[in-house]
């Protein structure tokens, strides 16, 4: 059969080529482009296509783990092109994808594509305006057609000077990509422009667009006017910006006009463009308070004050200029997509006052809210935080339910210059932020040797006569094995003394008697390794490790005092003891005491309820993949024993994927059965996992049975967890689908490799596996994980049908499952009903014991209030999923090969322990019963050196104490200069 072309014949609109519309070009896949989440790929052929099912199935997009993406294909009007449109909500942000074009594509005269092709691409992290529920959209243009979007052009386009879209790309030698406007001009002293009437109105507004600025002319004169310019008229005010003078280092000039004429008419800022030749997000933010900021990919690159000019009598509009007047070098070549004008929540005004007598900071903000439903229908919070040297001193958070919000930050114990930051937050996204410098001089009571002090709420006491500390024999510190050094404090400009232990140094006591509740801080200097602190009566001993604020090989010169919260105690005519550790340096500068308030005493004395409200989820494969479970004893140790004393009340053991289980199943087949045909797909980790799992199974028990038995011995409940529809492309990860997959291949969702729950055969298989896993001795319950891959039905199924099927499925499962076996259900928090998950009915009918709303992939810090209300006054517990992933993905086979060659590093980023603790604090405070820890790194709880703070996650009381006494003012730093001894 003849080929459609003897040479490759495809042209994708993303290719960086200068193309003639009448010429065929060899296809060179432009791999690793970074594109917008709503990117439409335009594949052009040189013959009219036979657009049948075979053609449509030949063009697919998959993600980094082989998941088929629900794109939509459309035949172009010329019958020679195919548009690949993104999913309804766009591609996921910051993810990698592969576009595949198989060879089964024919022209109408039966010529065939010569060979398959593919291209990798990645999406940027810029949220699409249409997906941003935090905005009021005034104008949104996807840049398909200038005229259809209401733009007016000032003149006819020419080959050398035009502003064009893809509809008239045949008119130009310079290619115009699909869904982009191209501003092209290489004609000296020429201008083209487009304008759009749009009612912007008073107050703040944002101009958002994605752009690739290939070139910007450098003017010889009148430089502030030329290049690519944006003119905005809003509420009788004019704002004019221009960008030009791009050089070889990608430096450009950004000019803003703030006077109609004369000297100083423009403000100019230099900025640098990324050198990756990709599309980037530009934001022009007018705060409505005489300031305009320019942001590039969310980072501020320019800021202008007094940006507006009077423009009486002109209606609101936006004008975009393509200006080559007075060009000295270069041309204009700018690609624009996703152009929008929006209004968002913004801070109109902020007032901050410091009350030194009451040790408080008072703050109030007035919000500009263009659309009232933004606060009526959404959950926004305002966070007010006070920082000193980037360490948090005090914090409060309130729900944004009014245009005016006030805060009082109490019990401030720090002095000097600090920064107050007010942030408007929607879910995990920062909407607006403003900061103010605050100077506060909290009265500090200096203590003298021999004093007796009684605690007063909030009062701050300082003991810095450190050389007068006494050993038990009443000798002072210098005569008890401690050396003296001096320093100067950069903030106060005062001198101080440091005690440093030498050989055989003795424990020393503060010569002040204390009574009542005190929080004790110790100021220690860089170079400190460890020491112990306690009451002189021997109680409340605490080991302190020297946190390092500044890496330094020197002990003198510029260093830091680290002020750390240590013990909290109710003193009874006792004092504080500092004890050195042998061979460990301690450099002590002062001891600070703060009297506890009644509320703080109540929190500190609060007893734990010992409910152990953390549920830890093992995926049942990763530990084998990295070689962590070579034998039964290690498996027990690293999955059950490790949680002793860590406030984990239950654990999930995942059975594997939906089809490839990690045990020998009556319904799924034996573990790794039929794997041979996929041998070329296996990564080294997969081979290791196979060997370790089969080794465990050779004992006669499955990993689940071994873990459940051990859990029973240790008093830890173990659940069997099933990912409810986890399947992969057979061409990439076919081995993960299991031996059962071929029997069920006819029951997949249309155009996908996921099974379709519409079919009774699929539901029967799922139920059988769940019942089988629950039947093992000591398995306490089952977890139905609908969240990982939540789409259970094809698009051809109605939502009513999905809901009916899933409700019946759960009713049947609950009826047949033994009553002593619990059911956990994990669902995506965002609009679960669209998947067929009728949560209200499940709760009302008692079909589950625990509901676990979660983010699908990365942690989104979502609002849990709707779910708290949903389970209120029912027997259903609410656990909130915390997903560990911040960025990255599981390593692919290709990446694994590059790692072996030293050409690639697979960096996955996880939440740190403080982020876990803050999220846990917020969900417990909002009414959650517990937390579900998903995809957690072993460094959180499993590793032997896991931080002690991670054990707080399963104890609401410990979380509250951490938030009050460790997170806020738990650790401060202060720069000093330590003088080197002269002897």
C-alpha cells in the first residue's frame, strides 16, 4: 500500500519553525515543551483525512504513569487537520504527558502514515482563569479568533507587520500557532494595534495573559513608548505599560507612564525573561491603591507607584500595541494566549497598631470585594502573622465573612522591629498578601541574683547575668568549669556574656527562686551541640540539641543566638539548672521566662484522651519496590512494630492495584501470574518487589495476613485497602493490571483502559476481592479507596445511573460483610457526586463507618466544614486525608535508566512535618475525628530517626500543645558578633 507521504508529513502547531502554508515539512517532535493547561494541539496533514474510529483511536495522550487522558479529538474545517483538545478542566498543572500518534491513520485516498510518532510535553503551574473560582472574570479570551472575541484592528495586516490568529495564518510566512495571537513586526516605523471595549470599572483589576516573547525591539529614542505596549482605560483613569529592549541575556525594560509629558514621564524597571523559550504567565495587578505590580509566573518583577493618569471622557477599554517606531535593533515577535481581565478579592486598606503596655498588636483590613458571592459561597480565611527574623512570633486566622476583619495578637514576648503579614487564602492558594513593619518594645523585667519571682500572666523576665550562675557547691560558673566570652547584639547594640563549658564542667543553677507557671527559653549561640535543662528539684529534664541557624566553621565573629522554648513548669520556690553533656559544646547567653496565661495553663495541663487518631496507609508495593521488606520479620518490624508509642491507631495495607494483588487470590489469580509477557516493562524496583513478595508468600501467608496477625499482637487494627479502579496502559505498565485484566478487557470504559462499573461482572469482581481480603484472620475492616482514580464509569453513563449503581453496590457489600468488619471509604473531596458517590445516602443508611475526604493527588488543604456538617449527629467518623505529595512522580523505566547513567535525579518533594502538624491542627479544630496519612514518606513516622513531633498527629491534645508552645515563638534567632578571646 502506498504511504501517505514518503517522508514524514505531520506538522504540529507547536513546532518552532517558520512554515509556509504550501509546503510539507518533516516532523521533528519538539519534546519537553512547557505549555498551558488548556493547550490544544493542532496536527496538520497534507491530504484530506479518513476520520473514522481507527483514526481517533490512533491519537492519544497519556500521563507519566500511563493513564489515558480524556482528550477530545475534532476534525479541522479544512479536513486536513486534527485538533486534540484538553480535558474539560484542562490538564493537571505541573504534570508530564506524552502525545502518541499511531500509524493507523489514512487519507481519503487510502494513503497511510509512514510511522508512529510521539512527543513529550509538560504543563506549567498557572491556573486557568476559567478554573479559578476566586475571581470575577470580566473578559476571557482563549485567543482563537480576534474578531470573534470582539477585538478591533487599526489597519490591514502585512507580511512584515501584523497581529494575527490561526484563522488567517495562510496569509503570513511566519507561522501563527493554534489558540495564540502573534504580534509580529519587522517593519521600521510601523505600528499595529488591537483594541477591545470592556467595562472594567473602579477599584482593583488584574490583566492576565500567557506569553512567549521571542523578541522585543530596542528603540533608538522615545524608548518608553515602543515595543509591545498595553494601554488600559478604567474608570476615567489611564494605565500604559510598554516592554522592549530585549538583549542577548533576555533582559528587557518595563516602562510605565505616570505623567502625560515632560521629564519623569515614565518609570522604568529592568527585568529578565526565562531562557527556556516556553510560554509564561504575566500578571498586571492594579491594587486600587496607587500601585501596579508586574508578576511573571507569580513572582513580582516590577512595581510602580502612582501609575494612573486622568482620562476623562473615554470609555473603559484595553489596547495592545505592536510598535516598531524608532527601532534600533531587533523586531517584535510576541505570542499571546489566555488573555483575561479579572477582579479578585483584594486588600483595600490595612491598619496596624502596637500596644506595648498590653503586649498586643492590633490589625484591621478592609477588603475590596467586587462580587459578594465570593465570600458567601466560598470558604476564605485571612491569616494574620507576626514575624521576627522570619520566625513566627504570633498568629491568628479568621474566616473572611465580612469586608472588614480585625485581629488582636496577644501575649507578644519579643521586642524590636518585626513584620506583620496579612494573607487572604482560598483552600491552599494565596489570593492576596500585604505586610507592614511593626516596632514593639515589650517591657522586660531584668532578674538579679538572689531574687524571688512569682509568675504574672504574659510578663517577660530576662536573666543575663550568666556568669553569676552557681554550681551546687555555690561556686560561680567561671569556677565550675565554664569559660566566658563576650558578644555585641546587633539589634540592641548592647554587650552580653556567653558561658561555654570546658572539660569537667559542672551543672549550674540560675540564682533566682521561681514560683508559679513559667515557660522557659534558653538563648544559646551558634556552635552549641547539646545540653540539658531542668528544674533544680530534678523534674522536667529536657535534652536540647543545638539547632543551627547559620552554618559556620568559626565560633567567633558574626554568629546567631538561637532562642528556644524548652521546659514549661509550675515552679515552687525552685529554679533552673543547666547541665552540660560530656564532649558536647554548650554556649549559653541567657535564660528568658514568660508567665503563662490561664488559657495556656489550661492547654498545658490538658490530658490526652489516648484515642490514637492517625490512620497510616501503606500502598502495599513501594516498600517492596525499594527493598524494605526482604523477610517476614522485617515486614512486621517496619509496618507494625515501628508504630509503637506513635499514636497511630490503625493502618491500611493496600492489596496492590485493582488487578495485580500482592497475594494469591481466588478471583485475581496468583501474584505476578502472567508477568512474563511484560518483562521488558519492569523497572529494577519491580523485579525486586516481585522477588520480595514471592518470598513472603512462600511462607504460606500473605503480607496482609502477617501484618494483621502482628497488629493483633500489638493492639493495632489492620484494614485491607483496595484501590477501586487502578489500571494502566497495557503498553507501559501492563504488568500492574494483573492476570485478571485480559478476562475483563471487554468491560473497560469507552476509549479507556479503566474498568467500567456499569458492568455487573466488574462489580462482582470488586466485591469478591473485598470479601476475600476481609475474611483473613485479624483483618479488622476494609477500605474502599475511590480517591486515587475516582472515575469508575464511562462518559456515556448518566449521573443518575452512576449513583443508583454505586448505592446498590454498597448496600449489597454492607449486607454481606460481617458486622464486626468496618468499612472506610476514601473519596475525592471536590464534588464527589459527579463520580456517582452519593455520600449523604451512604451516611444516612449507615453503609460506612468512616468517611475520608482527600485530595486526589497533591495536598490541597481543602475546607472540611461541609463534611463535618455531613457526619454531625451520626455514627460515621470523619477522618481527613493528608496527601504527602508536593511535587514529582514515581520513577519511570526510562528515568531509571538515566539514573543509572548519572543523567537524571528523580526528585519527589513531600510535605514537611510542620506542614503535617499545621494541617492536622486545622482539621481537628474544625471538627475532624482523625487524620488519614496517604503516600507518606518513611521519614515521617517509619524511619528510626523520624521526628518526635510526627507522633503528635494522632493526638489532638499534643497537636494543640505543639501549636501553642512550639510553633508560635518556639524558636527565634538574633544576629550577634562574638568577640574572640585575646588570651
